[in-house]
């Protein structure tokens, strides 16, 4: 026998047709009708036919995802129970095997509805007791014990197996959803990192290149110094991109503040950098480093400002970063946003800060200029552990 290598096929629950062969348990009863051993064979034949039809319909409805939570399976199961009691009370003998089949159908129908674990147990116990009681009158003590025990096992085992298959299917679906979510989160992380890295780096290179062009005719040494800065920025960008790809890049607030000062001064913008408060945890410093990088890059690109202030004020439980300029009122966002918190970079930063319990707001600063404010809670427990 050849088995499929597809795990989804190996762990599929039994299909609707898998329960029909159990009807062959009634073969002896049918033979008794044809050989004349059973009285009123036409009545018995009608009963067997009704039992087979109701059994198949109840099982099919119980396994149908669209019908399993409706009243249809329960109505069919009630009809099957009525036929079962009529056949076993009227004929006895091998007809008692209808009870295990009725219990099996009960396991299929009653397994899935919320709160039906107890209900299924009561139904199976009732059927098992009925089978034992009727068997003791129509058969014998040993036969009643076997039929009763088989009736109990039939319903409970069927319900347990089907529930197990459904649980495995739900767990597999949950695992696939988690995998898709992890891939999506990683894609978003890489997209944000790449945007922030390349946006800042290209702005620095453009500004430095313009400085080289301006300085080359009158101050060759200064132009060469700017060119060396371009080389250093390019090498640093390559390292940061590799770290972003592997997911190990963590920004440094101090490094970003130094870089912001260099970029602003190279762009002809007067820079004022202020930092106060206790040392920040690495994760908080990294988040604020991203904000400094994106905010200052947008000031250089879009504001047309002459002066830019970057201030970091740290407290015991919160840190506040504020970037202001005296430009056209679009210093921290592309012109298309008209002073609103928008753009790919700011949107990504807003999501990062929100995930850490912080916030990012931006807008015009009075009649002239633009203000970007990031607030982030500081994990005091983390800070105490770090100091220890």
C-alpha cells in the first residue's frame, strides 16, 4: 500500500462514506427476513430500509459543515432512534446491533455543538442502558452486556476521533496563520528599515556631493574632506543594510544625534542638539534614533529651514523627543501631507512607537516652522535590571 507524502491528506478526518460500511452489521437481520426466520418480513424490511436511510442521512448531515449546526441532523437522529427502538423491541436478537450504529451516529451529530460534551455522554449512556435492558429481555445477560458496552464505545470513540481530527485541523490552520503573520511582520520591518536607512543615507550623500561641487573651485581640501565623508557614509550604509536584512540592526540615539548635527551643518542649517535626563534603555534609544534620523532627513529635504532644534528630555518613566525648525511648515513630512503626520517614513515610525506604548505627533509650529514630537514610556523595571 502506498501512502501519500502530503501531511494534509494523511490527517484528513474520515469522509462521509467512511461510516456507511458499518451498516453491514445488519446483514444477519436482512438474511433472516429473506429466509423467513423473522415474522412479518415486509415490516422488518421496511424498518431496515428506514434505518439505513436515516442513518446515512444523519451521518452525512453531521459531517456537512453547512448543516452540522442546524436542526436537520438532530431531527434525523431522532427518527433513527425511533426506528431503532421499534426494531429492537419488536424483533430482538441480532437487531440489537442497531444500537451501536445509533450511538455512532449520535457521536457524529452531537460532537461539535458547544456544550454538547455532557449532552453526548447522557445520550450514549441512555442508549447503552436501553440496549442492555432490551437485550436482557430479548436475548440474554451476556448478550445484553456486550451490546451495551459496544454501544457506549461506539458513540464515545467516534466523537473523540472526529474531535481530534478537527482539533488537529484547527491547530494546523492556526500555525499557518501565525506563519503568514510572522512573514508579514518581517516584511513590514524590512520595508521600514530599508526606507529609513536609504532615505537618510541618500540625503546625506546628496548634501555632501553638493558641498563637494561648491567647495571644489575654491577650497580643494575642504571638498576632499566632504568626499571622504561620502565614502564613509556609503560604507556605513552598506553595513546597516546588511544588519537590516538579518534583523540585527539597532539604532543608537547618540550616533544619530551626531549624524543629525553633521547633516544639518553640511546642509547649511544651524543645528542645536540638546539631551538631558538619565540614560535610556537600548530599545528606547534605538526607537528614538529612528525618529531623529527620519525627522532630520525630512527637515533637510522639505523644510527650507535655516535653523533646526533637536531636544531629548528624559525622565524616570518617560522620554520626549522634539524636533522643530523654522522652515515652510513641512519640515518633518513631505509637502504632499500639508503638515499632517503622513508619508511612509512617519507612518512606519508611528507604528513602531505605538507598538512600544508611545506616540508620534507632528504639525505646524506657530506661524512658521514645523514640530515633530515623539513620546515613549521608559520601562523602569528594565532600567533597574540593567543597572544591577
